[in-house]
C-alpha cells in the first residue's frame, strides 16, 4: 500500500520527535551525571562564589533600611487614619478649595480672604493631610514589595550558607579546620564590609528621596506661578492645587530622607514650607504674601540642595572605604579558600563526589578518626 505525502510527512515528524526526545533525554541524563560528578573541591569554590555574588547587591543591608522605614510609615499611617478620612479622588482637593472660595465670595473680595485666611488654612490643612496619607499608603505598598523581594534573596543566601557549613562540617570536625586565624580575619573584614554597606544603603536611599523632592519642586514652581496670573478663579485655584499637591509630595520625600537617616527634627525650611502651604490659597490673592510664599519655596529648595551635597560628600567617602574593604574581603576569601583547598588535596579528598550520602559517610568517618 502506498502512503500519501501527508502520511509520510506525519511519520517523518513523529520519527523526528522521537529522536529529538531521545537526544533531550540523553543530554539531560548526561547533564545530571555531570552534576553528580561535582567534587567537594569544586562545590566549595562554587558555593563561596555564589555567596559572594549574591551579597554584592547588599540585600541584607537594604532590607534593614526598608524594614525600618516601613515600620515608621505604618506607624504614621495609623496615626493619620485616626484623624483623617482617605481621599477618594485627587481632583476633589482643588474642587473643595474652589467651592470654599465661591461660597465665601473670596475671589471678588481680597480683603475678605485675608479675614478668613485661618479658616481657609484649616480646611486646606485637612485636605493636604489626605494627600499625605495617600502618598504614605502608596509608599507602604512599594516598600512591602521591596521587602518581599529582598527577603527572598536573603533566603537564598541563607540556603547557600547552610550548604557551605554542611560541607565544611563533613570535611572537618569542630576545631579542626585549617588556618582558623584566616577565618577570624575573614569574619572581621566581612563584618566591617557589612557595616559600611549598611551606612551606604541609608545614604543612597536618603539622596534618592532628596533628588525626587527637587524634581517635584521644579515641577511645582511653574504651576505656582500660574496660580497668580490665571484669568479665572478656577484657573488660579486649580493651578494652586496642582502646585500644592506637588509641594506636599516634595515635603513627604524630604521627610523620607530624614526618616532613613533617623533624623526626626525637621529643618527650619521644612517647617516654614508646612506653614506656607496651609495659607497657599489665600496668599495667591495678595501680591506681597504670594512673593513671600515663593521665597519660602525657594528656601526649601536650597535646603534640599544643601542636603544632597552633604549626603554626597559623606557617600563618596563611604563608597571609597567600601570599595577598599571589598578588595580586602575578596583577598581574605581567596586566602581562606586556598587554605581549605590545599588541606582537601592533602587529605586526598579532591576527587570525592559532592552529594548528601557521601557527605554523611565522610562526616561519620571524620568523627571516628577524631575519637
């Protein structure tokens, strides 16, 4: 019986699939055999290198900074929620202030705006607290996501450390490891590196906050200028609302920088900004008050620039020390690895396969020899 072209093609495809699957199985089995033949000497070098590579991004130090900031933010959110109703719509901020001006007829009567500025400031303060609460909740979600990712990285590093200690414990019994002084030196440099990395992560987080605040200020100042020259009351109020929203976020970013630096006391420029924002809507009605508020915003920007410069100076010194310590740590790790490898070769264990059964037998024989 003659097969059609399609039947032959189908048979060819099936035959090809069989050969492909066989080749894949063979390659997988050969890969498994290659992995099974890894020696304890190669496993020791691999585990130490994996640990070194995993610690280069400093997940433990970053997690410390993120966890501390997250705890502080959650406490602030709890305090805010007790007295603040969440904002459902960001546009409601400008609309609320516009409706207040319309009801009090403040657009047409500037003197009346001056008489009611404390009342307007009180309403504005509550609205800005809603903006701040919204920012805190958004930041909380970001930090929780970062915390989960960093925690997963730490779990992997801990697993690598556990495998390394298991390997070392199987080869050498307690107190029998070669060159204990090298281990002590390595631990000393490692602790110094971790301390410098912790400071570096704090400084980097703080400078990122400060840079973000500066960018928000650069966006807020044009909107603030439009608030004084708008043709209609709604244009002026909407522009003022846009500027205030950006300035509130900038103030939150500045507080974030102080939060990671554990500096609770706010500088004078930040306190002046807080008060100026309370009266921002009525200040746009009076030229001299508007100019004064503009000066306060610029002073806050100058203080942020000074903060960034100060952090950069400390950060540069810290980065230099950290880089030097990293080189010292790498050299110490190399010496310790060499000492361990030489002892393994002397004991004739360099060809020993790295697997759980072999390690257990080796550990048992080591204990017998020690006795």
